[in-house]
């Protein structure tokens, strides 16, 4: 499942703790280049995207140019890196890791929108919600765009929420 040019930064087995297997962290050169641009243009986003590599965590990224975000073996979001923004989508790009469960609702149903409201993301104009489709029962599906005014505290709290999700 890993490709030849993948850089595997970490691989941990959490089965003895009852968590299931953590997926491998896969970072590709194109993603590294785009993420590096964010260090200057949108540092809180840069730090959020660096976190899975530097921390002992069950949060994982699998990348090409953009990233699939996983917690343990659950797919949570597709993250598109812009020059001054991050877009979080509940829809994966092409396919998710073979062993992963598709669980974006664990984050998108209530937790992410509530966190944006708590930090006044819409009022302060650093967050935008965009409808991208319709789910079962006519429920709208949204992606969220975060601009470079998004505070570090938002991403720190988002990380804590992700690490406490029950998605398996």
C-alpha cells in the first residue's frame, strides 16, 4: 500500500491498548513543499499539519499533494492546502487507506462546526462553510475553509478533539 517514494515517518501498533492499528504516516515531497509555504503564510496551520510527525499521537496524515487525515484507523477529513488557507472536506480524494473506516461524521457532524462557533470563526471571518453536496435524507454536506487569520488555539483545540474521538 505504500509507494516507493513515500516517506514513512512512524508506524505504531496500538492493538495492545485496545485501539486497533494506527495507520502509517505517509508524507510525500509535494505535500512537504506546500506545507513549508504555510510556515510563513499560515503558521498555525503549518504547526497543525506538522503535529502528527513530531508528537506521539494516533493522528496520521497520508499525503500526495494534499492530505487525508486519520485518527487511529478512521478517515476523518481530506485537507487541501492553499497558499493562505486549509480546506477540510468530509469527502476523501480518490480512495482512503484500505484498512481505514470512513468516519468523517465523527468530526463534521457536530464537533468541527461547534468549535468554529466557539472561536467565532464566521464572525471574525477566518472560517467559511461551503456546501458541496447532499447526503442521505437530504442532509447538506459542507466543507470548511480556514484562512490565515485562524488562531493557533483553534488548531490546538481541534487536535484535542480529534485525539478524543470515538470513531471505531
